[in-house]
C-alpha cells in the first residue's frame, strides 16, 4: 500500500535511508521525523491537532477544569510565601491549559498572580503564535524559551514545571524478543511494492541494550515493547534546571513497568491517532497523524531519583483532581435545561472522573527534590 502521508517528508525519510548501510532507519528516527521535523513534522506543522476538528482530545480540551485544579494546587503550594514564583509548561500546544490556569489564578489568587511569571517551552513557531493569541490577556506574564535556554537560565527556584500529554508523544524504540535475542524495529523502503516496510535487526545500540537490562524486560517470545529513552532524557534535562523548592508535574496516560510489560500486552501500547481514530499503522500518513505510546512512569521515577528528585507521588488523574477540589466545583442547576452552563460544567466534571474516560488511564506524577531515599 502506498503511503498516504506528506510527499516532502517521505522524500526526506527515503533520503535518510539511502545514506545508511542497511538502507533503513530505526523506528525511533522515523517517529522523530514524523512528529518533529522542523518543516513537515506532525507537531510542527500549521494544522489543528486537538479537539473536534483535530485528531484527539486532551483534558485541557474538555473545559477549563484541569487548569482551575492546577491553579488551586499552585495556590496551596504557595500559601504563606511572598516571593516570586515561576510556572513553566512544556509543550503547551495552542495555550488553552495556560489560559485556564492563569485566568483561575487571576480571579482566586490575585496576589499570587501578581508575582508570577509564566514560561512556555515550545519548539513549534506555529504553536508559539497560537499561544500568543490565546494568552493575549496575560501576555505581560508570559515568556517563551527553548529547552536549552530554560536550562541555561536555571536553576529555577520556587518553580512548578508541568506538562500535559508530553512524554507519550516523544519518540520510542520498538523492540521485540526473539529466540535469537533482542530485535529492534527499523523502517525501510520496498522498491517493488513502493511502500515503507518494517524490518527487524539485532539490537546493537549500547544505550538501548543498557535500558533493556536495567528495565529487566521479560524475554517473552514475540512480545513487543516500547523503550522510552527520549522521555528519560527529557526528564533529566528538566531536573538539571530545577533549583530549590521546585517540582515537576507530569500528566499523561501510562502505567508502571509491571503493567506495561505484562503478558497481556503482547503488542505493546503504541498507537496512531488520525481524525479521532486509533490504530497501529505508523507507516501510513507520515507526518499527518499523531503517534504515541503509554508512558512508563517507573522509568521516570527512577530517572528522577538519579537526578535528586527523591520525593514523588504517583496517582491517577482522578485522585489528583478530587484531592485538589474538583468535586467542589459541581454546581446546582435546573435539570430541565441540560444545556445550561452549570449542566455543561457538571458533565465536564463527570467526563474527567468516570473510569472509562481519562480518570484511571491518566496518571499524575509529582517529583520534588529532597533527601535521598
């Protein structure tokens, strides 16, 4: 089947392949090009990705509630303090979560709002423009930095760094255990069929071999896993910029390694999203579909410990929302009018809490610096 993705990106992918002795690139490199190529990557292009007209929904697209709950968390954390505070969001998309958070802080904690600065770490020029438009009411509070710039300006004191669905969209290696050992998925071009194809090759990358050993991945014949080395590197980079009284909040879907490596997950967790349809066909639509896999929170916790983030809490999104006052936001309303603002808000709360939506699959990991454990 001929790939249906962008012709320009496909040409770049094939050019990369031709330069390799194997005439193939790792799935990691392929995914990185599909999502983050400066001109043709899915997240870098000027197109709607989130919401009804996009390919997927996030908790921030359900309504204002996640931003309001985060605002309450930040406000509680800053209770009794009077100095400046920094909020840093990684990968904020079009800026809706930032808008909801800043709106809530301005209304409920004006003193805190007055002494905060909001930093957006965003590589996409398109998303920076969208964020500038979205955050126009708060523009004097907002700065945009690249990742390296943020780390160089650190260490950041009294800083809360957070992300909503970021590590799940970082490139992964796809690996499989066979009778002859560990194999890595590569992507090649089939001249006869004129299409991209997967090819397995023995794992030779030492970093990947070390990750497999450290994770103690089960040697179960034919089981496919995702190795999230990029998410570990991201967390270590963030940790390098954190100073005193700083913390990192990671909101995403995923689980601990025992669940992700369980026998019932023979095909791993990798999925693509296009027009709200989910499937495992990454070689179709290069650069024109979301590509994602479950976050391994165990690896993020371990990486955090190595960087001094020894205090951590891992909970479901439902638990985080409830503990930070989501149920207090329910409003009485006239049941005869299901389209009233209060009724719509209550439905949004329900959507965030019911188990078949985002409440259990999504987790919240809070990591802070503390005494070694």
